[in-house]
C-alpha cells in the first residue's frame, strides 16, 4: 500500500518521521526473534548487559506527555501545531510507534555511536538494540572497550531525564550474565546454563505475556476518581533516589539471580540444624560435610580460576619484592625490620602503584574518608586492643555436677607474641558469690594456692577452700553466704616457687582479676594447703606489700621472719603430720611471736597432713580475715 492511500493523519506522521530521520531500529520486531538474536550475541561473549524498560502507561496523561516529547524534537512551530491538531482530531494506536521513534531519535543516535565505537574491523565488541520502549546494550569483557558501557549508561540516563521521564517509570538492569544473573527483556527471561558438553549457552523462556510496551494501562481506583497511590508517589520517587534503597534493591536482584538447585539444600539446612541441635552436633557437621560433596564443582572452579589467574600474571623484576614479602615475614617475623624494608622496596620498584592509588582515592572520596576515620579510630583504640589481645582473658561458668552457682573456669595469657615473647597461659578457678554479682564493690579477695595433687584445672575444686565453699557456704548451708571473692590460680609445677615464670604469670593474672571483679587492694588475703602452704610463705616474702593477712596450712618451709613479721598470720598444722614435721612449725611460731608479729596457731590433735576441713570449714577463720585490712 502506498503512502497516498494511507489515512491523512498517519501519512502526516510518516512525513514528519521522514523529516526527522528514518528510525534506526524497527518498532514491530518479533520478540522471540529478538531474544534469539540477543542469546546469540551472549554466546559470542557479550555478557555484560545494560537494559532499560520504560514502564509508562498511555492513558490520557501519558499520551499527552509523549506528544510533548515529540514536540521537543521538532523545530518547526507550524509542524508542531499541525501535529497537535492531527492527534487531537484522532487518537489511534497506530500513531504510538511513529511518535516513539521520533521521541527516541537521540537515544537511537547514542546507540548507533556506541556500536561504531565498539567495532574492531569485522567484530563488534558492543551491540545495541531498541524495541519500542525497551533498550538493551551488550558488551564483552575486553578491557579496551570496558569504558563504553558506563558511558552509554550515563548518556541514556541524561537523555531520559531530558525527556522528563520519572525515575519510578524506568526499570533498569545492569548485570553480567556470565555470573549467573538473569536478564528480563521483552517478557522473556534469559540466563546462561551448561549444556550436555559442559559449555555455557544462553537459554531463554517466556515468563509472562504482558502488554507493557506503551499499551494503555488501567489503574485501580478506589471510590471513583480517587487514586490512593498518587499521594505515595512523591515518597516513592524520593526513596528510589536514595543510595541505601538502591543497595537493598540490588541485593534483592542478586538474591533473585541465584540459581537454586538440590545441591544448595545442605547450605540452606546448615544454619537451621546449627540453631536446633548446636554447631557441633553430628547432624550439623554431617550437613557441613555434605556441602563440598554436593558442590564439588565449586572447588574445581575455584582451583581452575586461581590457576588461570596465576598464569595470567605478567611477572617481572618489579614483582620480586612482592613475592619475597610473605617469605621474609615467615622467616623473620612481622616484628623484624627486614619485611618492612621489603615493603619500602615494593613501592620503590612499583612507584606507579601510588599514582593509581591516588586516582582511586580521588574517585572514591567517601570510601577514603571512611577508611581514614577507621584507621584513626583503630590507632586511638590500639592501646586498649593491645592489652585485650595480648592477654585474651576468658572466664566461663564451671559446669560441674556438685558445684553451686558462682564457680568459674578462667584463663589468662601472659606476655603475648604481640611483644615478641612466648604466650604462656595461666588457668585459674574463681568463685564470685551470687549475692555479690551485679554490685559495685570493692570486694575482699582470698587467694588460695592448691596442693601438689590439685595442680590441674580438673582437680582444682576437689579439695581445700573450693570444696569448703561448695559444701558449707551458700543459701540454706551451715555457714551461710560466703563474704569473699575467691581466686584459685593453678601452678602446673605445683611448687609456687617465687621468681618462677609460673608465679609471675599468676601475679599478672591476679592483677587482672583485681581490676575485672572490682577487688579492694587493701583486703587481699593469701592462703594455701600443703605445697600451696609453702607457696604462701614464698609469695609473702616475694610480694610482702600485696597481702592483708596470710593463712598457711601444713606448710613445708619456714620463711625469713624479718620479711613477714608485719603480716598477720594464722598458721594451721596437724599434730601427727609425717610429711611436714610439726616441730618446725612450732619453732616458726615462737620466732614470729618473739619478733612481735600478730600470729595465731592452730594445731589439730590426732590429725596428720590432711586437715583442710578443720581449717576451712569453721566460720572463725573468715571472721578473723574480714577484720584485717592492709594499712
């Protein structure tokens, strides 16, 4: 049919279209053929995609806006007036594609320019297409042409903004199909899948048959002409511009792009099983082991990707310091000067890296400011972090069948590798009476030194003061509540030898407990049994100003009287002790009394070495300790 036989309005629009320029892309392309063409381009390697769908209904207002956009492209006022009269006289669906081609003439020009810039002899690195109000740009991964896609995105957004399209009406997709993302275009969904030969091929399917492409859209109305959503539209437009909302939207798109199959079932079940049965339960561990078994291809892909990445590195002499750095770090340690000199050599040999870093900082000012603030905060907190990490203290409730509430295991690390020294750990027991927990303090503290047979953390609560607290103190117990915090350090040698590494670590741990549990430094009391009783005199001589009183039970040694005569002491011993003769203890008591020391002596008749219950069960000792305070 010739143009002369067409109706006058359509012929006028065709003449107008011819005056503006012939359309670069067909408006009546078959959707399935178009998708098939896109799939072929993706199979050729054009996997990076930017797609735009203009979701604007052509009701009366939409048609008016389309005419206004067409008028922006026409410079002749008479032709504009004639066009408006023609469209006002007859509003036919056949007009829409002609108007769209005129309105999108500049967009078609942008797409043609992108194809021209992406051409290399007979190969196109960029392909573009517009079908009605849907636009798609495809590029490959060639680094020489990777700038084209962001540039086209920017120009398209500027042109659509120039045409006064609302952001809410623009549905954009920026994705990489090779990463598993799914492309929605022309009511089809397209993605890459492996064929039977293991090669990735583009496959598509029809998702829904809609009439979005500039078809009149009926909007739901409540109570006649009242539209409740029109009041929310400004808020939705404002929200769509916010970066936080864009991040959430991209995250949702990423989640929707995940290809879920039966192999992903263990990944989904793992957190559920860990929550229900515990993270060390057999079911959780079995599910964890099933993940690599069901997804062994992941491991292969990661290894192959690492191998290909290693092969793609262009090594030269400038990379030698980079290669040597982990070796030097392993051989000499990170505190040595040699690895850090190697870092200086790295930047000296690769000075252009600094220029790239500065360029990156210029492009990412917000990230640079945030990183600077984080580094400054880390430097400000480094003294606190150093102390925490250097000692790594940890306390947890002692789950023991016969122990009441208030007993804890603890561990405290000595000078750490942070300072270039070994990392010995001090294990200890602790008793914090329930009635003192949550109070401000300060509290009195009893330091109890165990005997030789209780030198492991599994036996520290078996005898002596811990056993007496568990059996005799507490609510509905014979002695009532225990008025002290008790600290039970463990010396793995069992000797508490003054000057030894173990004793130095115990004293550091004691300082931590004093600060951690709000202990009164003037009310710290020292007691111990057997070898721990000897340790009482050892620590009393080595640290004479730390204790308010001492209580040795069945000690094996005698201290230097001049060093301990200022300390109030209550000495316990068995009259028939065969391991530590009682005569030496009697002589020590006489020496202390002669030196003017405050000393109490209790000799248990008809008892040998094991008199722990006679010493710690009565309340008399604790009343006496509570009355003592260091000057």
